[in-house]
């Protein structure tokens, strides 16, 4: 047989050439056809495959997705997962783009993952069953490849070994995010808890008659509208002529849209300047917006407005603030008010930028200050409580929780997970999300036979989490309405002062314009 | 005989043949040995060594992977066909034509090998007879149509031009009488139709013909004229035609297409190449290559002479060292490199020859072959016969007989094996080689024929069918008889005496020295102590001699003739073979049956009686006399040597010394007669016998003691007491 092959395929140069060409042709064809049909992608790690240059997939065994910033915390997660392996457990997936491109984003991501891990760590030590296994799910940049990951999550949910019972995370309000949540909840019946995306489109509408958009969705972060309400409530009744709205009209960015809608509420008094619109090329690309902002700055200068509502992404906010400061306007001082996304603003600012916002060196006040809502702030509770005689539970309980979390992080009780920075609120929110999920799972388990509650039972617990079963989060009480939204969850209004370059806590804003009711009983009519 | 018996070293994957051809038996490529200058490989070996079988093996096995054309130079067909038109054909043109046809029929890698150059030459030769009618001439030309290359040689238009050319040839026939000589007309047509590629090829080839001065047409004309001229001119033309064929083959390999589609080297296998045709084919190859016309055709030629053939040498003494000789038993691969310097045409052609000695079969190969022939594998029959008592002993006896008679010569082994297959050995101890030679066999090509003794068949194979080329035809009938007589002779002188006596009354006589030359030409080895140097052949001839006439008369007559010759000389005259003429006479006397005379001679010559003789001398004489062949087993009479050696059969008479010498002579005679198994009991008596010879005070007793030790040692190893060139490899 071998000789036959040799004599027919290899005996002369011509045969060798023909054979080599044929083999090359076949291999090339196979190389083109097979990966397309069979989809034999490269593997980055266990359960993680390479698609379009990104490592897409789910991993809970310590893979850091090439992002060294989360290396230590993912190792800690793997260690915790190993520890509980073999005991009854459910799986919670943290779905976030895990391969960010900038250092700033990498640090934010670390805060997110740390929050999830600390939540898992505390839940697994609450002497409740089942235990929680945490896995990281990377849907790719801008959730571009969420479909693959959702497919994988569906398999985990059906697997009796993994028992995926909730998906959390979701830090960007994008069309892909909505699609992912839609499919997870409505199609696959997997409970989803959004801990970081604030867009109104990622929330169910309140009202007993409304059919929920997402079946089994819960949130721990107020929506943009709620934040804007809180911000508006915090500012009291500013007359309309004193405010102007600058909004980004790039399509498909629902964060910006919802922010713009919240800021467009009717205000008292004579009408102010009209809305100033611009179009940015993408979330992170300033493009040609700088020129627009200079012109907008001129117009605002001539108007009586000195409070600017900015419905846009932080990159554009920074540029806008700088341009506004550059437009010389007879010493006029501005206050720019924006959404929770502005929390990342300081990460984009350079020294020169700060100086520009500061305006004249000798001036008492900065030319431009930026005020925005942070979904939480670590000094909120202590500042609110200081000097107060009353110590309402809606302040003290979160304070205690926060202290506990801080202690855990500071003494590295949960292992070395890298530096923990609570200021940007991410750690607190994701942690609260995990706590909420854990509570729902424990409650569901108490009501159903077997070691692991079914998915439907978990999502059925979301409306129970109020009043007696409220979750005392580090960012405030989490009391879910029937639509799965946190009721009247306070937001921290923070101010970025160019002179100190620090984020100053300005106060708490309440979306319902008043603090949460006693024991967090959600009043009727809210859902 | 299996086809590749004994050739494993030559044919295996890294053997000489595979490396020369660049392909193994299975078709795997192998790095090429030598090149671009190649030697002509001469397979040397006497009759029955398997030279032709090896060539057939190469043709059949390697011919599947490389073009291997086979031409038998001894085939009568060449001469026959050449004889039909002697003016336009010769044996060489016919052989070349046959090779070209085989190259054209090659169907393996690269496809048929076209021979446009040879075609042009053959056509020129065919059309060259000025006396032939144009119809005859054209017929000769058309005979070569099948050599016409189809396709590429005729360039762009391919078959159309080819057909046009054929049509033009046909038209020539119609246009009688021709206005120009036929050859001019033919060449006109040829050069008109040929493509530029073909023209370049012809120019390269025939432009180099002597006198052509670069014009192919002139070259072809000259070639044709030279051929017609005969003699040296014709030889020139013929050698050029073979060069044209080799250039055709070379071109088929060296072209871009050839390089891509062909692998290895083509082979030309010339069987019986030591005859006139073979020499006429080989000499030009050797000369061309010597003068730098290299080609990649591997030429295998068979030659019976161990030195490849006399035509290879200019003056035997000076060139004998220059030739590269190698045998598979030497291991590795032969180192061949053309010696530098010298004037091409004056140096010996042997520089371009590689002599490959045909391998003899090893003992193991012989045994395997015999076992195969004796029917292991004949089915259940062998199983039921099983291992009868004594079968093992008889098998060993037969094997040893075959080993000693054949000397590893494959044909011998095969024939004797066939004979042994039909033999039932009843008493292994009494079984002699003569019995083996009597075994009846059917000749292979006559399955229904009467079985004949294997010895006769072998003589037919080895002698009658392979007569020396230079043997005068009138001697053909007597050749075997002459050799039979010569089987009793030792030296040329003995032989000459015999021949003079036996050729009395004939007009054409051969001298013994001429016979020795003819034997060497036939590839038979030389032995200083035996005129017929091959032990196996000698035994065949002795047996034949004995069977000539009644009761071994011829045998006895020949020995007595020699005995009388030597007895007629002065007794103590020195003799090369036996020490003295008297001893030589005694030797032949003993062979002729004169035991008593031999014993008498030895008794007389014993130093005790003849003080002039030394003991060592006497011992040598004893061995020389005891080397005589014994006719008794041949005639089927009772062999009393054993009994006489042990003293059981009383000698005719004489004193104690004669009796002891009688015993000793018989013991040594029996031992030295290697046609029968060695009797170990007998060898044990030597020491005693030799010691007792020294009982009386006699000069040289110490020699007797020493000899006793030496002989005992040799007997233990079953070595002959007096070794000889022709038995050295047998033991």
C-alpha cells in the first residue's frame, strides 16, 4: 500500500509537485472551509474561545481574560469556587466586557469584579444553603458577542452540575445589553439582576397593569430617570431659564437617551435656552465634537443659564467642560450636571484639563464644576448622619453594611484581591447585587424541595425583597417593587471641584423627593 | 530455482543495482551512485553463476520502475535479421533497433522514450545501399517507421507533420525512378519536416560525426557511406548509432519534462555480452565515456572471464591493476572512479569498467534451496513422511555433497538439489558424491522427457551449451570428450601428453595450452594442481570419462598413459606435482587401480630403505600419491580401502614396513577422497600408524611425530591434508 502510494504520488518530481499542490489545495480549502463550518476557534482557557480577536466565554477557574488587573481577584474567585466544589451550590454569572482597552476601564473592571467576589464571599459565609459559585462571562467589547455567551449561559442554567440561577453585572446601557437581558429573561427564564447599568430601557415600567418588559429582572441601581429626579430634587426648583440641556443624539445609546429624557422635565418659570444637540461618533471617541462644544459654549454664554444639564458620555463631558471653561464669558461660573456615568470623569482628566476647569488662578470659585449623581458614595452615610440627632435605619443599616465591607476589604479577610477602591461606587453596587441575589436564592431554597431551587422560584422572590425582607445594601436599602426596581433608592450627589480635584459628596438625593419609608415598605401604586 | 536466489545483497534497497538505477525493487527513490560519468558494469562469473538470471531479475523487478531494455547478444535473431539484408543491416543495428523498440514501449513514469536521433541514423543506413533498387531501399527505410517519435519531436503540428512525412515517404515510392539517390531524397524529406527542436537535436548529434563539420546532413551521409564501406568504417558507424541511442535516452531524461516526470536511471542489460556483438556494443560505450561523452544509461553486461574480457585491456600487464573489481561479499558498495590522465583511445577501456563478481551461494542459501527443492512446501506429503530415522543424517550427507560439488555455483546447487529431491538415501555412511551425480532428473524444458543423470544434464548446461566463442567449429563435437580426458591431468604438460595421444589422426588439433585459454575464456577457474580447475566440473568430467567405454577403460587408459609417461622419465626427476616423476607415476598407477605398485613405490622410497630420501619429502610424496582419484566407487565395486586401512583386509604380502605403509596409504587415500563422508574412526589411527613407522631407528622420526600431530589437527577440522586452490573454499 505504501509502495503503491509512493509510486503513484512521490516517485518523480512531477508527481511530487502534483501531490504537493493537491495537498496544499486540500489543506488550504480545509483551512478555509473547516473553521467556517466546524468553527474550530482557538481556545483561550477552559470554556473561553477566541472569536474576532477577543476571548469570549465563561470561566470560573481563575482565567483573567488577559486583563492582569483582575488577575488576583479572579484567582480568589477560583479559590472560593474550588472550596465549595462538591457541596450543593448554584452559579451566578458576572457578565461584563472583561477585556477593556484603557487602564481607567481596567481599574473600573477590577472594582466590579471585586464587588462580585466580596458579595460571593460574604454570602457563602452566611451559613445559608446553597452556596454560590461565581463565574466571569465576557460578552466582548460593547457586548458585541453576547449571543455566544448567552448560549453558553443557557447551557449552564440547564446543567444540574452548574445550576446557573442568576446573571448579574451589565455595566453599559447598550442595544446589545438590552438584547442580552431580553433573551436571558424572556426566552431562557434566567433571573437577571442589573447592578450597574442605569438606562431606563433596562428596567421594567412601574404600574400594576403594565406587562413587564423583562420577566424576572431586578435592579439595584436607580434608573437615569430616577437619578435625574433625585438630582432635580436635590437642586430644588431651579427656574427653567437658569438651565440648559446639552444632549448627544447618537442613536442606540440608551443611557444618553434616558438621561436626556430625565433632564427634559418641565421646569417652572420663564423658558430658557433651547436644547443644544450634538452627535458624537462613539462612546469613547470625541471626534469633531470639540468644535460643536465651543460654539455651544458661545451660545450658552449669551443665555442666562448657568446650570448645564449634560446628557452625554464622560469622554464628551470632559471635552465639553474644557471648552465651556475656555469660552471667556465675563467670569461666568457654570455648574454642569450629568448622570452617574460621569463618575468615571476624573479618570479621563489630565493636569492641564483640571487647570482649565479651574479658570483664573486667583478666582475664588472654579470656572466650571461638575455635579452628577453617583449611585453610591462611601462617605454618604457618615456625612448624612453627622450632626443629625435622628439616626434613621435607612442611614444606619447601610452604614453598618459598608463598614463591614470596608473592614473585609482592608484586612484582606477575603484574600488578596488587589487594591480596593470604594470611591467609584462600583464595588459597593455589584456587591449589593450579589447580596440581593443570595438573599433571593436562600429564600427560594427555603420554599422548595431539593438542595437547589429552580430558576422560576428565584425570580419569584424579587418582589418579596422589601419591608421585612429588604436587603440592607452598602449603597442603601434595596426594596424591590413588583417591577423589580429599587424603590426610592438614594443617590449620592457628588461634585467634582477642579481646585481640590476630589469628588466631594454634596448630599443624598431621593428619587421620590423624600427618604425611604420606615422599614422600606413599598407603598401601593408603585407597582 | 527462485529467481533472485543469492542476489539479495545486489538487489536489496541499498544494494548496487538499486543505487545505480536510483530505484529500489519497490520503486522507492535512492540517491544515485556515481555520475555523471558512469562505469559499464560487467557481471563476471563462469557458467552457471546466474549472470543472465540476474539480468532477467533486474529487467523484471526494476523494469517496472525504470526503463530497462534487455538484449541477448547471443540470440540468433540478430544475426538472422542482419543476414537478410547484409548491406543495410548488421547485428548491431538489429540489437539497437530492438533496444529502441523497448525504450519506445516503456509505459512507466515519463512515458515512452523517443529515439529520433537513432531513427535518423538507421534511416540513413537503410537508404544507403547504392546498388539496391529504390523499392527495396524504401522498404528498408519504412521498416523503421515504428521508431518514429510521435508528437513532440516533430514540434508544433504534431501528428499532422508526422503523417505528412510518412505520406512523403510513400510518394517517393510512387515517383520511380528517383531523380536523386534514395538517401538524398529521404534526408531531404526528413530535414524539411523536422521541427526546429528536432533539427537542433540532429545537429548536436550528427554534426559531431567525423567529417560532418557541424552539418547533420553531411554527418548522416558520411555515416551511411561508412556503413556501406564495411570493416572499420562500419564499426565506426555502428558505434555512432549506439551513441545516438544513448543521446536520445539522455535527452529524454535531461529535458524539462524528463526531469520532472522521470526518476532514476534507464538501464541497458546485455546478456552474453562477451561475444563479438557484445564487444561491438560495449567498446564504443567505453570509448565514448572515456572521451567525455557521458550519459546516464546504466549498462549491465555479462562476461564469463573474471577480468571482464580481453578486449578491455591494451597490454595485460600494465592495465590489470587499473580495473575496479568488487563482489557483493566484499560488503558496502564498490568504489569506482575513472583514473585521470592518459589519452582517450590509447588507455585501456578497462578504466571505464566496473567488474562485479557474481556471488556464490553461502552454505545456508544452498541448504535452503535444497530444502525447498526437496519438497518442504510440497504439501502434506512431506509431513506424513516425517522425520524417519536416518533422514536427518541423509539430509546432512546430501547437503555436504552438494556443497562440495557445487562450490556455491547456483546452477550446480539447483540441479543437484533437483536430483537430491528424487533420491532416497538408504545408508548415509556409504553415500558418495558419485551417487548424487547419478541421481535422475528431468530436464526443465522437457517435462515429459526421460530422466537423465543430473551429471549429464549439468555437463550439457555448463559445457555443451556454452562452448567457448573461439573454439573452432570442427572441434565442437569433441570438446566435451577432450575435457573428459583432461580431467585426469594436472599440469599443462600432462594435458598436452594426453591431447597428443587422444587427437591422433585428426587434422585439426588443439594444444592443451589453447584449451586452458579457452577454459579461462569460458570463465572456469584455474588451479595449479588440476588442469580442470573447478572441482565440480572435474568430477562431472571424471564421471563421464569413466562411463566412456566399458568398465572405466578410458579412465584407466588415460591414467596408464600418464603413468607410462612419468615412469619413462628418470625416477628421481623432479616433478611439480608429486615431488618425483616416479611418485607422479605412482599417483596415476594408483588411480588406474595399481594399489600394490603405489605401495611398493612408497615402501621403496621410505628413508629406511632409500637413505637418499628425507622423511618430509616422503610424507609429501605419500599425500601426492594418495590424492589420486579412486575409480572403485564410480564402478560400483566393493571399496576395500576402509578394511585395508584398519588392517582388517590383509595386503598382498610384504614385510612389516610394507604392511604398515599399506595401511597408512589407504587411510590417507580414503580421507583425501572427499567424495564420501570422513570416517572419524579412521583418522584416529594415524598417529599410531605414523608412530609405528618410526619403530625402527630411521632418520626423521621427529618428522613423523610432527606430521602425525598436524594431520590429526587437520582431520579434526575435516580439512584436506593437502589443500588446493580449487578446494580451499570448500574445506
